[in-house]
C-alpha cells in the first residue's frame, strides 16, 4: 500500500547536477535514467569526445568542463592555428585561431582568459585570448619552444625550453604581468619538454629532457627554484601536468615508448596512479589534480597525431553513477 512506502522524493532533471553529493538520487529525463552521486575509490581516466583537429604539442588552458586547445602540429597537414573550446562533452571550433600558427607552445589561464606563448618555428610571440579572439601582446624575452608554462593570463610563468639551430636547452624563467615579460630565477636543471603546474609564485616543474630523460622536480616561490630530492617515478619528456604546487598530476609523455603513466604529487612525493587509456607524448592539458583533461598528442604510427580526449577523475572525487537493476 502507498502509505507503507518510505523514502524521499526523487527529483526529475534534464541534466545531471554539476557536483552531486554522496547518496543524492535523481532521474535524468533526457537520458531516461535513474542516477546517484558517489565518490571514486581510485583515480581513473575516461574517454571523452575527440578534438575536431588532431594535433600534437598544442597549447592548453582551462578546466575539464571548460577547456581550451590551440595550435599544435597536425599530421599530415602541418602546423595549425586552430582553436577549440570544450564544454565537458564536445569540442567546438572557434572561427578564428592564433595569429601566429605554431606548435610546441605553452599556455595557461582559463577558457575565457588565456595566454599562449612561445613555440615552433622558434618564436617569442605571445597572444592573449578573451574567449573569442586572440590578440598579439608583448613578446617573451627569449624565443623558444618545448618549454613549460603555468599561472594565469595576467600572472604567467614560462621556463626551460629548446631552440635549434643552434641546439640550446634553457634554464631561463620568465614572468608575465599582463603587460611585459621579466626575467625570473633560473631552473637548477636546464630542460625542455617538461611538465608544469601551479602559479607564478608557487610553480612546479617536473620531467623533461636535459638532454637525457629526467624525472627531476623543482618548486618555484616567485623568486627561485628549489630542487625536490625525489622526482617522477617514470622519467620522461613531453609530459603534461595539471593542478597546483602541492596537488599536481603528471600524465603522458615519451620515454622508450609513448607513455600512459600517471602520477600524483602531494607537495613532496610522486605516487604512481592509474594509467591513461592511450599512451601519448605531448598532449594538451588542463584542469586540476582531481579533475584533469588530456587531448591530442603523438601516439605513433601514420598519421602519428591523435584527436583522442581523456578525462581524469581523482580518487575520492565526486562522480555520477547510473543506477541499474542487477
């Protein structure tokens, strides 16, 4: 009888809640499914919808649900200026791309306020993004590519890198204040193709080539870099990162193979986590340690570039589960 039914009313919604609580139940009228909120017990990568333009070594910015991809190298078409926006489900082409097409550039900021800088062919060009258009701003002091970047559009950090010819690996750091680039403290280990996370005053550098592969990790305090006694468990170049100086994620890269390795950083130690579904070097990157985004990269083969997107949900993070009858 109806009066004997106990429980709570189930909310009917057209789309899933952005941040469900543990135990929350709802009915999604769009997918006609009953769903509930829970937490992950371990970190995991899930396949997302692909980029419209396959690319290697693109710039990236934003979050997992509001990501930005720009530039990179498309095989076989070559260097691209194409810009795409991610809404957590699909990538959408922006009508206009970078003013200076390039690959192996760095990026930081958000989907509506990003910065793209450096890149190959070797350039010091810097561009500011307002959510729809790229505007050329002040050049970096040192033209370079395959370097790392962190921070925001008005407080960015760029460090390391490479130029050829002549073959030069940099330790130089530069800081951007929204108007000009100035010289910061140099890395202890000169390197290119490293990963990065954090901010201009609390930055993190890890991995890369110097010229041999390294797992070395360094922390920046806004003035100088300090070497961490422990580095990545898997030394690699063209690794990518997300998060902060005390809660970072390292993923992908290249060693003897295209790497799928994922590691979490707690401010002192790297811990091996769940691998990516597709090993790749030089993917684009965005997000946080708990909610990261990887897109594109070099997977080997012909063509070697990929459009594949993966979304990371860290251990203990909220997630949505479909409730089924078993």
